[in-house]
């Protein structure tokens, strides 16, 4: 089960302050692409329990998604020590997600 979306939406500075590996997932609960991505995201994250996973409910008036240039959902932003390492847009398979997680979860 994925974590509930962060509420209230964190500030960009809060995201950039996170130490270690983190996956920021932008999307919505009603988005079909977002719902379909939950299984591959969960499968990939199972091998990386130290990665912090934060879901962000995105949409009009949501500043955090705009600050990351999010245009399609889901957008996965992979961070290490607050810096973006990689991003995936509308992933459908666990392989690319797992590869991106391996690039941030190296401690």
C-alpha cells in the first residue's frame, strides 16, 4: 500500500533538506496512470526499504509540482541528499524504477 499523499504539501526547501535516498511521487488519486503505476512502484521499492517515499497530490495551484516542472502524472523524482538524480514519467514496469532506485540507494 503506497503512503498517503503528504498533507499539507511540503515546501521545496523541505524536500531539498531530506538526507539520503528519497522518491518523490507526483500524481493524483483519480489518475488512471497513477493507479496503474502503484504496483510497479511497490515492487521496485520492496528491495529498497531505506528509500523514503513521499507522495505529493499534484494539480492546479500546487506549487511543488510546478517547481519540479511536472507536466504528466505520475512523475517520479529520485533524490539523494535533496538533489535530483533521475526522474521517470509514467513508468509502467518495475525495472526502470528499480534501476533508478539503485542509483540513489547506495549507502
